[in-house]
């Protein structure tokens, strides 16, 4: 019973954590984009027609969850960026949504 209560409290705390603990940082995302994404998608996010899609309006085509999944798992020509932390992926996604 005690273990169940502790697990329940831990789960509740994780799902109700203050926003400051997981706040996305678009400025950090811009730096991460510059070092991880510009080679294919360009500094202006315009992509390369026929090879790499433009990311200028990615928020209109994909949900935040889909964007984050694409970054972490890759797909098509895009390699997975599994070396990035979840916070870094969140930051890039936040930057792309601007």
C-alpha cells in the first residue's frame, strides 16, 4: 500500500510539475537548429525543393508531438537526432513554431 501511494504521488508530481521545470526556450532552439538542421533545411528554413522540405510553416502541417517525433526518430532522408535531449528537441520544436 505504501509503495502504491509513493508511486501515485510521484506520478502526480511528474504530471503536475511547474511549467518552469520544462519551459521551452526558442532562443536555445535557434542555436540548436543552426548547428543541427541548417545543412539540409537552410538557415532560413526554406529547405531544398525536391530534397529537403521547408520548415517555415511546419506548425501548420504537423502537431508539436509530430515535430518532436520527427526530430528524435527521423524519417525518409532525415536521420534520427537521438543524441539530442528531450529538452533540446522541445527547444527546437518551439523555435520552429515561431
